[in-house]
C-alpha cells in the first residue's frame, strides 16, 4: 500500500499529540467573543462559555458569568463564536477526482487507511464537527467512524449511510452501491446497515424500484430509528419519495428544467403542512454551490491549487487527482452544469415557498469539490446569491441537522449541557458569511484541534 501506512501513522501521531495537549487542561473558558448560539436569537456580546471535559457547563457574559479558578482562559475577543458546523452531504471516500470508475478501482483498498481519514481531518479543520457521510463501502465506513469515536484519528462526529440502496448498479459500483431485489432483501440490507452502526439509509432512483420494495426500505429504516434520505434529480424521485415517507431530499436536480412541476410543489406543500403529524419537518439539502460557481472555477481555477485538500493524502494520490481535473471545462461530469445554473434561483425560491427546511450540504468530494472548502462555499452562495438570511443559513448548518438526526439534546447549539463543539471566526459572519473560509478556532468535544488559525500540535500550514 506504498506509503499509506506511514502517512496514516504520521497524521495519527500529530493529532494524538494535539489531543494529549488539550486534555492536559480539561476546564476551559472561551471569553470575549460574540456568541451566535444556534437558536436563531440575537447574538450575545462579550460571551463566556465554560467547558469541562467534553461538555458545556454554562454560558453567559463577562458581566454575568465569572470564570472560576482552575479554568484555562481562551480569548475569543474580536471573534464570532458558533456551534461547530455540520456538513450534511459529504462523501469521505472521494477527494475531488473526476474519474469515478478509475477512483473506485484504484483506491478501494486505501479508503480506510488513507482517503477517509484524510478527508475527515480536512472537514474538521474547516470547522465541520459533525458530518453526514452519504455513500461509501460499508467496512471502511464502519472502521473510520469507530476510530474517530474512540479518539484514535481526528474527524467530525460521523452519521453515515454506508452503501446506497437502489434498483440497479453497474459492476464498478458494487463496493458502495447495493441493488435491492425484493421486500425481504430490502429489510435484510437495512438491517445490515443498522447492525454496522449506520444511522442513515440513502436511497437513489427510488422511482425505479417497485413501490413495495421502496416502501419496505423506508419502513424498516424508520422501525430501526434510522433516517432516510433520497435523491431528488427527477420529478418521480420526489413524488415516490413523498409517497413512501423519505425524510430528506438531496440536490436540486431536474437537470435543465426551469422549475419544479406544479404537482410536485403542491405535493411538497401538502407534506410540509402536516409537520409533526408526518414525523417532523421535510428537510432538503440543495447542494447548489458547485453548480453556481462552476463557470468561475473554469475561468479562474486557482482554488484547485489550494493545498488544504492535499492534507493527509499520499503524493501519488495528489498527483492523480490533479491530473484528473487539469482541464475543468472538458469534464463529462459537468457538461450540463452551465445549463443548470440559470434554473437554480427559481428552484430554491420554489422550495422556500413550499416550506421545506434547508440543510447545508455540498456533495463534498465530487469532482473539484474539496472537503476543506465546500461547506463555507455553500453557505456563501445560499446567502449572497440565493438571498437566504445569514442567520437562517447558520441554523441550517448547525441547529437543523442536529434536530433532523435526533441529537439536538447533545449538539446543534452552544448551551449548557451540550457537547462542546464550538468554532470561532474573526469578524462579523452575519455581515460577511464568507469569513467562514478562515475558521480560527475549532473545538470538538472539549478538545481544541485548531487555534489561531493553525492545527494544534502541528507546525505545517
């Protein structure tokens, strides 16, 4: 496996040093910053956040909450302090390469020890402390999640789907996509995912499955407390998805169609009108930034040279990715993207009017979408281009994902009793949300992974 083991050991040792250093002082006080706590109310100026071990003890201000003796004080003066971000549509098994069959054939045996640990650490250092990983081979998924949970490697809290479930697959997709042939097969495969620690079932092409099989997938997942997400590329995927009870639609889809058909919008309105009766809000992860900014990437591909996406990867992997995206304008993967861009504003407006609850997700890992850049890019486009209020977008990246995944009692806000997943950014993110491209401070579970804009315990930029 060439130098994969060496690279993995190096990354692990660096972060274990950081973790050991952080645990040397288990009581921390973040003092002075403006707190945007995730609840959507007015920010709290001159905030004080007391953290012990992995939990937030108390939240107040410098005037109302003195820092007790024995707490390490970390200044957040001049910063906006937020809950750790969620990336609600990541692909840790991918790292921007443009040739999927080649990637699967070449890197399948390097996913667990090189690719997924590297992409997980890239997300964490970008301020993503929780991520939904939607599609990867089962054993690498389980391995990486368990090692992160045990603190052996750095990364966000992972809520994973493992392989997609769908009607038909091509041979080269077999490692990360599972065909479902019958109702009994549907229930068996959902059970396998659940037993492996997966929290999500990902459906695609649900309109191509017999209805009883599609319904069995959703019913079995819900019986087991799992969330079901589904693609929304075609009108019938949405229609069938609503019929069988999918919880969360992914992407804006519909290729070059100018808008969603009227009957689809009416069906969405019917679903969002039921709220708790239907099991809660209807969630939608639009993943629009890569489409919107594609022509800018072609015109000025400098962001593809940012070394942040190379972190943790072997030299031959980096060279392979670079070669695959050398000519961005010539990729077959993006041939329809310029024609899709003019449809995006209308589709986002339709979804907002229909009452769906947006989640910030990016499809990070697909060609030219790097984990270290994607989340803030999506938030920027949702605010700057699509016209969503900054506070709504922040909540779509911190609060609503926690609610959707049923972990709002632990995550999603900076408040007493929650896990200490906290980031800080220098400046006013409600005015300039793209400041999130420069996260100064990252804490996950009380452990500081990034401070002063640099990884803790690592001298490499």
